[in-house]
C-alpha cells in the first residue's frame, strides 16, 4: 500500500483548498501548517533515512514502502529517556541548588532542587547542548550525549566556585562513559543569569543596550525599544518562545513592547543563518525571549521566585511572584503575577511630564507529560497604561495617554522521536487580541489600534553524526493570520496571511564549521474594502513573496583564534501599516501615509568577525555592511497635513540604502577577583532620495563606547561602568544634531544562601547617571522637549524557593 504518496496528495489538495477557500481562517491555518509540516518532515526523512545515510562499515539497505509499513506494525512503542543531572561543589561534594539548565535543542529549562538534582523527562537519544549557569559558579555551554538505553540515565556535574580557581566545569556519567563532551561554538549569543540581573527593573531594550551594536530608542520610560546596528522598528524582530508578540510595537516609537521581563530565562540574539528560523529580514540581529508560561519539566515540589523592585528617578515599586505547582504524576502548573506602578520620571532640572506607567500581567499555565508527548497550555492577560510626554509644537501640551491590553493563549506539543536522526517534533501556537488606545488629555479617544492574530509553527531539529564530522540543523514551517484596524485614521481594516518554510544546516569538522540557512515566505494582504481612487494609491489585495538565505563559515586558527565570514540575502515583507496607513498618529505627533505599491525590502548583507579566546582574555572584532535594493523608510516630507495642520506628513517610500559599521568587545580578567570589560560600536547609514542624491538615514545611533570594572568575591559582586556617546552630526532630513555625553553607573549585589536552605536571596542595588548629568540622547524621540532622566537609584530583592 502506497500510504505516504496518497497521504501527501491529500495534504497538497488540503493545502491548496485552504489557500483559496474563504472558510474560517483558523481552519485554513491548521490545513496550512499541517500540510507544510508533513511535507517537510517526509522530504527530510527521505534525505536522512537509512537508504541514503550509512555509518562507517554499515551495509546499505533499501526498504520499499510496503516493508516500512510491515516494520511499523511490528515495532515496539517508542520509548524516550529520562535524564537526571546532579550538580555538586568540587570542594564540599554537596549538591548545589538553583542551578539553571537550558537544553538548547529542545528549548526546555529547569532549576536544580536543594540536593542539586534536576530531571528532564521525554528526552530522545542524541547529543544536546546544555546552557548551565549558577550564581557564584559562572556560566558554561557544553554538550552531552544521551544514549538509547537505559531508560533512566544519570550525569554528575562537578562545579568549581568562582571564588577559588575561576570558572571550571567537569562532568561524569554515573551509568557509563560519557562519550562526546566538547565545547560547542554557537552562532548566536545569550543573555542570562548575571547579565539579566544587572539591569535591575530594566526593559528589554535596556538589557540589550549593554551589548556592542545595541542601543535603545524611546519616547519616555515605558516605550524603550532595541536598535540593532542602526536598524529599528519593524527591522528588529522580537519573539517570545519563537512566536510573534502580536502587538504593533515595531510600528512607532510610542508603542511599548507588550511583554514584561519578569520570569525571562534567557534572551537569545540570533544572527546570520540562525535568524532565518524566525524571520527573513533580520540577518544582522533577531531577539528571542525565552519566557514560558508552563514549567520546563515535571514538578514534584512547590517551587517559585518573587521580586520586589523600586526606583528613585521614577518613584514607585514593582512586585512579581511566580509559582511552579505539582499537580500529580504527570501534571504541573505555573502561576505568575506581575504588578508595577511608577510616577513621572525626574530629569536633573525638571520633571519629564506624563511619563507615569502602570502595568499588570497575570499568567497561568498547565503542563502534561505523557510518554507519547508533552503538552503545554497557558493563558495570560497583559495590561499597560502609560503616558507620552507632551509636545507643545505638535499641539499636545499635556501629552497623550496610552491604554494597552493583550489577552494571549499559547499552546505547545513536543513529540520525542527515538531511534531517529530527528530529535523531536515541536508544535507551538498562540492567539492574541491586542488593543492600543491613544487618549487625549480631554479624555476623548484619538487613535485606536486593534489587532487579532492566530499563529503556529512546527520545528524539527535533527542531529546526524558522520565519520567526517557532525551534521545538525533544524527544519520547520510557520503560518500566521492577523486582522488589523485603526480607529481615528483612514487606514482600511485589513487581514494578512503569512506563511513560511525554513531550514538551517550546520556541518562541524575539526578544521571548520559551516552553517547554511534558507527561508521562503509569502504574505497576502487583503483590505476589507477596495479603493481604486485613493489618494495614496490603489488599495486592493497585495501578494508578496520572498526568499532569504545566509551562510556562515567559521575557521579556527589554532586553539584560541577563530574567524567567521557571513554573507546572505535578506528579505522583509511589508506590514499592513506600511501598505495601507493614512491618517494622524497622535501619540507620535505625525500624519502617516503608507504606500500600497511598497515592494519587498531586500538587501545583501556581509560580516567578518574575529574572536580571540585566551585563559584570561577574550576579544571580538566585527565589521558588517548591508546593501539595500529597497529600504522602506517613512520620511518627514517637511509638509504639514491639510487635515491636521500641526502634524508633519511622514510618507513611506522604498529607496536604495547602505548601512555599515564596526563592533568591538573585550573582556580581561586581570586579577583573581577583578575583570575589565570594554566595548565600542560605530554605524553609518545613507539612502538615495527621489531626486537621486544621497542623504543620511534618520535615527542612526551615534558612536558608543562603554567600559566596566567588575569585582567578584564570595557572595559579593560590584561593578562600575563608564559610558561615552559621541555627538551625532550625520543627521537625516529634518533631523537635528545631538551633542555627545558621558555617564557613570554602578552596581552592587549580595547573595544569601543559608546552609542547607532551600531559599536563595539576592539583594541588588544599581545607580544610573550618578553624576546627575544633563544630557539628551540622539535616539530619544522627545529630545527636543526633555532631557534624559537624572540620577536613578534602583533597589531589588529577589527570593528563590
């Protein structure tokens, strides 16, 4: 019986039917994602099946479809492995509690108990990368091999305290010889542990701004958004657990990112081929926030954490609580609550008016671990009320008030695949109903953005060991339906379908490592009503297709020096707002005009990076560039709106553009308890205007350099940071230059873990702008009206139990 070909024909028919049908969007979504996933899995399965892949000395065999079916009927049920990881201190031999472990390939995390033990269930055999971090023991990225048998395998990790001989990690397997355990260089960066804690009470943009190549754009304290190598807005994709946030934060500087940082396990910065797993237009940088609404493993005892935070520059407080609750043998629950309230921000000589912020986030999730699969479901309610500072010139002397809400339902299914080159099939999806209201000081509603979205994706990682090296990667597909309307503007309510297939392949040998990524995506944008005579162009259904690809080659020059070369083609599909918007955006004090004829934003990108790793010194230098065939930029035309004479018209156009820059980073441990970290970033961007002349791109970050001295001993961590930002005179049209400035920050942290206690306390204190310097940041959208915040003392207490 030819079941697979018959099944694939049915899938293709269903996929085509869903593409052309006018039935319910959600039903079409299931058809699309199932069809794409099945076709990808079948094709990849043929490629990696025993008919084409043979180990050294193994005979070739060819199996017909009929023989495969007979084998499937007689085979025993698949069994995955439960692994137990125990972490002990080298000196005392005692277990270390609160060690955070993240399984990169399966995207699952957990924390050790008081005995230093953590258990991961439903683990297929194969090689995995473990991200291990513990306060006082440093961070480590290692690989470990899980064998097909026995069904329970134990590994012993021996950690060396930083207070003694520095970072050191060894591992032993209590059942058998461990096998392959080597450091694995990854083509991405992670922010976790101490790096997350040092930005007390920070937004995501503040956390990232401590990295080379990253800065932040803001319109008040609540609206900070990352800028990566000169790119901002829609070009900086922010994901949560691999899924879109479902908001419109990339559309304008007054829109806050609709997620809280509390409960974030780590932030991944993906570049090059790995970025194509999630987006085709962000090869220079994509942000992935790992923040699950369910536990990463089965919970046997009540676990949790809480945080209390306060600030002086914006008087107020924040309180958070997260509980992981055991609910039987297979069920585990998680409850999270996050509340903050802050008053207006104080600058050195004045109050930045209307910058108050109130935020509430509630989440509840359930995890079910069955031998066949792991299922997770969570629901959350996000609500954020904040103010936009006034701009008297634009006719808003009291500013604008924002009311934002977003209910979300997320789900996931992880099916382990044993005895296969594929590790698992992971299905993830989410539904969001986002609302953003901009309210005048009089109380009247000025503009309202409503966006509903339904998205899902499938990821299939694989790992294949060959005689000539390790071959690993991931294939998958995703689809998203969104519906958007804007009250108070002339934008036609519109729907958009977005679908993509993608894959990343990495080949690792002793001489080099190469990664290849590819992504094909398509989007169909359909306005509710066509308008063939609109003043901005023909408004009707638009379809865009794009193919993106990237390759990275890393070559080691000895044990300490590595050079990486990255090249590729990026392609970003235009958003609904870029296509169909026409009307006032009161909170950003602009009159926005889209372009229904906007093309796909495409660019050739290139980067060369050299990294030196010695025993006490690490240095990284990178140079990059992007050549845009079409750069979608909203330009200030210098003309006032006819309907709103106090607002300038911002017109979207697609023009050729060039962006290039340099990033430098260095870390030096110059004494047993002392280290020095330095970084510098420089970027320039230009675009071709309609008259053929070239001009500077607006909102390009100025030169930045930052130097930090860190002292660690025992339970104490202290640091001081000196930040220097240069003047920005290379301004875009209708943009004013900005003077440079310097700023001094400091931080102190103390950890308290009583002997034989299951409770960990972390007390943190951070000071920003300690000299109370008056300065204006070039990327601040309110710099013409208000300076940056003055001295800010932030205190935080974290409690883990």
